C-alpha cells in the first residue's frame, strides 16, 4: 500500500492488530577478511602474503579456512575471493609459463576439491564426490593471468552452524573440531605445479649443454609456487526467529523497543501471540519512577495541577487508569490498591495514595533500572486535563 503524506493518518493503527509469530532475517556480507587459515604445515598468518599450499605443493596439499562469524549462521551462499601475488607475467598464462614441461599445464588444469567439515568429518565422502573447481581464472593466448579469482562454494547443504562456543579464541581447526570450516584440496594436475619435475628438467638442460658444448638453450621456467596476497569471503545467510515456541536458538533474540527501554520477546504458549509492535492501552501516559517504597506499603503522591488550563466541559469525563511495572510488563493496578484520590481523576490538584504491589520489578529493561515504576494513562479528552506542574 501507499500512504498519502498529506492525510491525517497514523500508520501504527495498521500494524497494531498484527500478531508476530516469527521473523526471518536475510543478510549479505561482502569482503569479510576475519578468517582463520590452515594448511599442511599449520596455522597461517594472513596479515602478509602467504603460500596456501606450502613451498612445494603436491596433490596432498590443502588450504582450510573458517570464520567465527560465518560459522554461526545458516548459509544460503558462500564465495571465496582470492587475490594472487607474483604470478607469471608472460602472455598466455600458465600454458606459456610451463612450456618445456612434460605435462602441459593451463589454468583449467589446476583444480581444487571442496570439502566441508561436518561433525568432525570432511564431506562429501568418498572424496571423488567432492566438487572440483579451477583455482585460477582462465586466460587466452594473448592474455596475462588474472590476479583475482572467486570460487562459489556449492556444498552448503553440508554446512552446519556451530553450537555455542565459549568465545572466538576457541574456534580453531584442531583435534575435535566439529563444524565451521571448508577445505580446498589440490586435486590437479597430476604433478601439481611441477616442483618435482623441475629439477630433472634443469639437470637435463645443463647436461645437454655440457655434451653439446653449446650455449645453454631455453631453460624451463621455475614452477610457480602459489602465493596469496589476500583472501576474503562473501556470504549470505538466513535465520528464522520464532516467538511462539522454543525453537529459537539461545543467541537469537527479538526485542520490542519502548520509549525508555526494551523488552525481550521470549517464547510463549500458543494462543497468546505477541503483537508486531509494542502495545499500550492508553494514548497519553505519565511515567513515575519511585526510588523508595517497599512492596505492600502505602505511597502518597501530591499532584500539583494548573487548573486554569482545564478545558473540561460537562460532556467530557477523562478516564484515568493506573498501571505498575512487573517482570511481565505493564499491569493494571487493582482498584483496591488505589486507597485515596482527592484529584478526582486528575481534574484538580490533589493527593493520591496507593498500595504498592508485591510483584514490582525494579530491574526491568523497559524502564531505567533501580526504581519502581508507575504509569498513569488516559485515552480520550486528553486536552481536557489540566497541565501538570509537579509531583
């Protein structure tokens, strides 16, 4: 719908009757760099360029990573962003760089298998079922290698949000780790980046030079050792917070914002749902905080009203209601607790004597803590009431 800004209309009236059963949150984050990284050698310091697969990669090399922030969420999308460093600069990419090697290597040949840590096991199992993706962006014969490459992680159905963990410091890939990490295992080509083949190629080239007694011809380039300048992730996540049962996770909370505080919406029994917005029975309210006074004792308040501002007519009779704050929120003060009211419902200055209820809450988050709180409310003929000088 569209609201005419020129109309005399309060949008609250549209939302007031709506019950709240659950809230679904969708979030998207880009460029998250707060990651924990590991490879075959150990934990990686990502504050500077690093070798994700170690100094001499093989098909048993891997890069594992996780984020405490990401691990707590139910993911609907996850992308790994890689920025490579010290790439070969020749046109044609790896196909040109690896000229002279027994096995031709192109960007599409260098691949990793994606695994997700689920309940302490890297899945999918068996390994041949794991998604295989290229580690570098493909190039043409007249192009140079692209420094950046993004990998979409597809096995999100295997990703399980971690249970409550006592702090980010204990979120670690160690013996006993259950969930929250992904692993990129180098799966091709057969000789990885050629580190094992290169010494043989170099020795062969040198021996041929000695035998032929000619200047050394073209020597194959040294193999590229993968070096990452940075790594980040983009992710999307969704969660559903229910307030009509106990399915909400402990770290998921909903709150109503009130004029002077807030109230958490805790799971409730069916048939008594929360409203979408906080509800107040009265349009005009006076909040009174009491420092002293014990539950069950009498409290006397003197209201000094400016009776000259009283616009009441014979046909107007403002109805004033008293409330008090307990652990469940604002409650109507029983009539028996109103012992005396010489103000005649705030028509004139007078004394009001109340008996403070036994279940007053002085630590409620809805109002400033440390005081007992009363509220006087009225719905109609608010302009007919005199103005308040002091209490």
